[in-house]
C-alpha cells in the first residue's frame, strides 16, 4: 500500500490523490516512450490515480494524449475504473474559427478528438481550459454540461478562470444540474495570484475543489537550479521556463527556502508541495516530472509534519525579501 492521501473535491463524491501527475511536458513525440511509461507506472505505484492531460499537450499538440492512450492499453488495461483521467480544451488546437476558446462547437469537437486519441469512451473530468471573454459563459458551461450528459465526461471542470467568472460558471453549471467539480489554477510559493484573488474561497463556497498546477514553479522550487542550470532541465529545453529568469536574486531566495526545507527534514520540492497542500481548500497538487525518481521525491512531501506558524512566517519573510 502506498502512503497516498485522497482528498474530496469540494462537496462532490470524488476523492482525488493529494498529488496528481500532469502530462504537459515529457509526453510529446520526441520523448522516449519507455520514459513516458515509467513515469506513469511510478506515479501509479505511489497511489497517484489521477492523470491530467489537455488536447494541446505535446508537442505536437495531441501527441501526449496519443502516448497516454498507448500506455493505457499497455499498462493499465484493467485499471480504468481505478483511474481519474482529465483533459481540456480552450487553447489553440487547430486553425480556423473553431479550433480554440470556448464555443460549444470547439469544445465538443475537441473532446471527441481527445477521446479518439486516448482510445477512451469517456474522460473523468473535462475542463474549459481558459475563460473566453467573447463567448457567453452560458454557452461554454452548456457545452460542459452536454459533455457530461452525453456520457463523454463524468465531471465538469474549469481552469485559469478569473474569480468572478468562476463564480458565474459555478452558478450556471449548478442551474444546469451538472455542478462544477473543480477549478485548476496555477499556484506555488512563487506564483500566488489565485490566493490573492480569493479564488480558493470562491471555489469552496461554490462546493468546488481546487487542483493547483505547477506547484514547483516548473522546477524552480526544487534543488535543481541552486548551482547553475543543469543540462536537460526544463529551463534549457523550451520557452515556458526561461533560463534568463533564473537570476541571482531568485537563486538566493531558493537557497533560503531550501535551508528552511532542510530544517523540516524535506527537500525543497517536498516543502513546496506540502506548502500548497497546507490549505484545506486545495484538493490536489498537480506536478510534472522528467524522471520517475522526481515523482517519488514529491510524494515524500506527504510524510511532512504540519507547518508551524513560525515556519510559515519565516517562509513568508524569505518570499518577500
Ligand atoms: N491548466 C493549465 O493551464 C495548466 C498549465 C500548465 C500546467 N498544467 C498542468 O500541471 C502539470 C504540472 O505542471 P508543471 O510540469 O509545470 O509542474 P511542476 O511540478 O511545477 O514542474 C515540474 C518540473 O519540475 C521538476 N521536478 C519535479 N519534481 C522534482 C523533484 N522532486 N526534484 C527536482 N525537480 C523536480 C521537473 O523539471 P525538469 O523537467 O527540469 O527535470 C519537472 O518537469 C502539467 O503537466 C499539466 O497537467 C496545467
């Protein structure tokens, strides 16, 4: 048995693992298939039942879902009822007027494509990946409701929604009889926008859970960049984490945080995950990994003692410095 903890998503019946694995990076066509399998198997063996995808994960867009479809058939054929698989639509997927944003046309066509790529008859959670200011929210939420009613998805979710739109989306979905399961915003010690915007409380008030992505700030909140930028790290591979952003001031801050983690008997990655999970509103921390050992390290976060008020204050002091 693993030491995984499962938390209820809002007021739903669904328990999610406190750590979930995302397939945004390292599941594209150029990554080694054996590595992709090893990452999923390691996560599974550690009790991570939730795998998070999106239509556009790759590169190229769609290839992560294709790879995951292969892995499902190879390694998890008997496990579908034990897994929570999510996908999303919202960002650019194909050219033309129906290939992105929040229309019903795009969302349902994209979900059908995702199901085909993964070889699934349904996903557990289907997300609107981003708020579309130019489409009536009734239409976008209506598409999520339809996805659920038509059996393509079991639950509806929203990602990257501003707080007011989140509240409105929750109200519409509740009215349609498909309560919104969860909100997925970016959140870490270095990126605190949803906390400042009151998004966690708003989701909780609406009966929704919150799953936070990039809790390690794409690897910054680990010991990886403390003595330079290692070859093969995300900062050297793509534009999502820019090497130039890893400035001496940031590294000095990470060193201070690393020292606090050491006093807690944790790696910095473990403390960063325990920190986002300190909040009762957070259902799951959605991590990525390039090596199976990283997943094991991250799951070790769950063995941590609760933060003392002094530790939390010290962390705030270093973050503000
Ligand atoms: N909804 C959205 O708009 C959205 C946007 C972004 C992401 N997401 C979701 O969130 C998931 C996670 O995002 P993320 O990959 O940015 O999360 P993250 O957990 O903040 O960063 C993952 C990276 O951190 C490094 N890492 C992980 N564990 C480590 C450890 N124990 N020690 C040292 N380094 C470690 C690895 O970097 P290296 O590769 O350098 O080794 C890994 O690729 C995505 O896969 C996706 O499912 C959603």
